[in-house]
C-alpha cells in the first residue's frame, strides 16, 4: 500500500471516529437521531421555509419522537407527540425549564424580562407576575367584569359598521389589548386613540414578521443579518417606539405612585423595585420591568385577538356550526343576557367549539423554544448543554392517538356521546409545565366572554361566501399567520 493510500485511510478512520464522537454526549450516550445535513448549513435547505413544522413532523416519522436537527450552526432537538412532550415538560419539568435565547426576541428585550429569561431572573419575575396579575383579578370576578365592560364597547363598534364589510383585525385587537392594558397600565384606551392604534399596528406587524422566513434567517445568522438590509431593521426601530411608550407609562406611574394603594402591575413592580433596590441579587430593575411589560402587552394582545379572528373565519366557513352555537347561546342567555363564566357549563357545544378552534388553529406550533441549560438525559439520549429544544405543540394538537378527528375541524373532539363537554389532557395550546403561558386563565375568559357576546348579537358572514375563506396559514414558524378577510356583522336582536 502506498504512503498516500495509508494517509487517506488514516484520514477516513479519523473522520469516522470524529463523527462517532460527535454523536455521543458527555456520558457516552448518543444524541437523538436525525436527518443528515450539509456542512455549515445542516438541514436548512431541506426545511419548508413557510411552514418548518411540517418538515419536522415528516422527519419524526423516520427518526422517532426525539430527533436532532441542525439548522445552520445551531443544534435543535425536536420532541413530537403528546407522550414525549408531556414526559419532557411535565414529568422532567426541572430539566426542561430553560428558555432559548432566540436572537430576534433577544435583540428586542436585550436579555431582560420574563419571556426568554432563565435561572433566578425567570423565577423571581414569573412568581411576581403570576401573583400580581391574580391580585388584580386575572381569572376572577373582577376580571370578568372588565371583559364584560370591554365587550360592550366592542359590540357598539361592531354595530357602527351597519352591516357593511370591514377587516375585523383591529376591532378585535383594540378590545383584547384593553383588557391587558387594564391590568398592566390601570386604564383602557379609546378605540379612536391614534397612538394606541399605532402601537397595535406595530405589535401585529412584528408578530407577523417573527413568523416569516426572513425572521428565521435572523435567528440562525443574527450577526450577519445585522449588516444586511431588510425588514428586520424596520421592525426593531418600531419596537423601539413601543418601548418608549412603556417607559413613559412607567415614568407617569412613578410620579403618581401611592405605595399603599397600587393601581396596577406597573405600580406593584415599582414598589417591589424600591423595596429591593439595595439587594444585589434582586431582578426587580427598570430594564426587567420594561421588558416584562412589553412581554405582557404583546402576548396579551395578539394571541387572543388572532384566535377570535380565526374563530370568526371557522364560524363563517361552517354555517351549520355558527347556527348551532348561536342557538345554544340564545337558549341559555336569551338575546340580551350578559355572558358570565358560570354560563360555560350550560354551553357545552360553544365550549367545545372554542377549544376546537384553539386546537385546530395551533397558533404556536413550536411553542416558544426551550433550551438545555445543562446536559439532559432523556429517553436514553443525551441532549447537550446549549441545545435548542422544540416541544412541538403542533404534534400534540394533531396526535392521532389523542384525537378522533386530528386533521379536521370538529368540535366533537371535545364532546362525549351525550353532548357534554369532554376534557382532553392533550389540549395544551398554552404549552405545559413550568413555562406554560402566565396569561392562560385570562385568555380562556376572554375567548368565552367575547365570542359568546358577539355570536349572541350578530350573524357573521363574508362578501365572497364560505368558499372564499382559506383557513390555512399563509406562513408559520414562531406563530401562524393567516390571511386578512372582510367580515359582515348583521344584528340578530
């Protein structure tokens, strides 16, 4: 054998050993399997750019429910199916509480706030946020009354359309946002407030961009993207406007603060900040306050308003379901009764419809990415520290082992044979475990009270008829983005 052949053989053996070593973690256990990829790019070119979750779901059929995918320089471990996601987020909750430092989000909040923080910062801010929002009525009677009052404003604005076509997006976001504004800022804003509308436009555009292929490129190559032109620069500039608004609100609260009578979330944060200003380990800082208020403002506006907008679309797409929901509501409340949370038990089909909207809409198919803050042993594999973890909520909400009609819209998924509402543990649109959405109880209350009050009073239609509506997302990644449509609301009372 020639010298060159020996060198080539040695190089091949070395490469093989290197590949085997890379497939094993620090405990000698293998990484989860996954599709082969290209150097530097990994599996990036193989992914559906408009709906990456569809590629992941297809790969999981070959490589299993725990799978490694490389996108650019970043390693991802993808978890699919209800049992796998539950085992990670609930049964091994302490191992999977880490939140990935998503570059796009991190660029906006600069590492501060609740949404993508970890460790002591996350623990302090989550505990405080949950207790404070509950103190101000989240999930309780006081919050119910606020939503009922906001519903009246929304119903009046819908009547003013006089049965002419309109885009419902900002009608809904104004109403839903005012609920979180009452909790966080202690006030609601007029639907005609130009500054308020500007902020809602920024939030909607930012969330839509966050699900675009361009945003995913930013997340994979943030340093490079900072030097390239594109819409991301406009988004970051506009988000600066939102932070300026929040900073002004905090300043206004500080000037009128009465420590004995806190009015809202910001007041409570300011009081806690003053109490702990000399504690080095305290996470109650102005930067964390601005970022957390931003987290609440955005999450409390777009997710619920988009869900209601999608519910409208499904009601128009399925006129027989709209008629069934309306008849049930009127049979319980009449034409003029004010919806209350206690009515839910008497509205099983309506409750099932709302749950099925959330399941079928699948608003955040990836959830917010988790992160291995240490080496994690899971199902015989090692997930190395620094790995981004994707608990695919899409795969849970479409798990054929959990849902009779996994791939079609069918409220019967939440009804038993007697027409009573039926719970399903695989219903986790708000995620599960210790990083589940802090505003889940608020969102549930808003969805029921807003939707019932609207379907009670109006018949919903669209100029082009049911066939003109496309319930599929235009593109989807961080969240699903759906096409705009025109709505006609015709009073039925």
